[in-house]
């Protein structure tokens, strides 16, 4: 079973963000369920503000559209308003003008935020947290699969709640 963060830990991570770029990366991972590589690949043109969606290029180049939740919309608007990008990579290097960042750099940035928050977690656990939250709120396994961009429903099954042996005995009887 993947380890997800509690609400207090998620809030501590949010509070530990020092700038709009960190806040956007954390928000994309914990509220949209993006992988490091998906955050790194995002282009300004992938943010469909009027439609309230973001276009994600996932593993293997598979494309999916995700609704932009309110917190993500706020983080995106704040970040874009601050940096003023009109085109190109959404998340950019602070060292190389106009260049995007690599997935490893996304991980380094988010790890630093998590460490400052005093939370024992990896960046990928933010994605697990989003998926587990969807399941707790009653999302179907298919909806979780779609949000995470899993090719196989089998991969998504790890987010199903563990059933006790007592419950299994009941349905088997």
C-alpha cells in the first residue's frame, strides 16, 4: 500500500513553500497528482485557463486532460502573473534563461520543501496522497486511473482500501 501524507503534513509542506514556483510544484503534485517528469514537461500552452484544464504529457508520451482544481488554478495564476511567461516551459530554470527544468530538479526542489516542513516523505508521496484522497472521497478506481494517467487499472488497484479478513469471510460465507 502506498504511503500517503495526512492533512497536517500536507499543510506543513504547503506552508514551507518559499516562492510561487515551489508552491506551484507542490500543488501540481498533491492536488493534480502529477509526476516529477510531468511537472517538468509542462508548457505554458498546456495550461488551458478558459477551459479550466491542464494538458499533461505522461509516461510514454500519453496525453491526458485534467481539470484544474481551485487551489491549482490559484497557484498557476499567481505564478504566471509573477513570471509573465507567454510561451515555452511553464517551470523554468533560475540559472539558464528560458530553459525548462529536468524531472530530477523538480524532485530536488520538492524534497527541499518537504525537508523544510519537517515531514518524512518523498515527492512521489504527494501523488499518492492525492490518489488516496480521491478514493476516500468516493472516486471510482477508473477515475483515479484517469487522473493519475495509469495505463493499467491493475496499477491503480494499490489505492483500494485494504479489506480485512473478517470482511472477506463475510462475503465468502
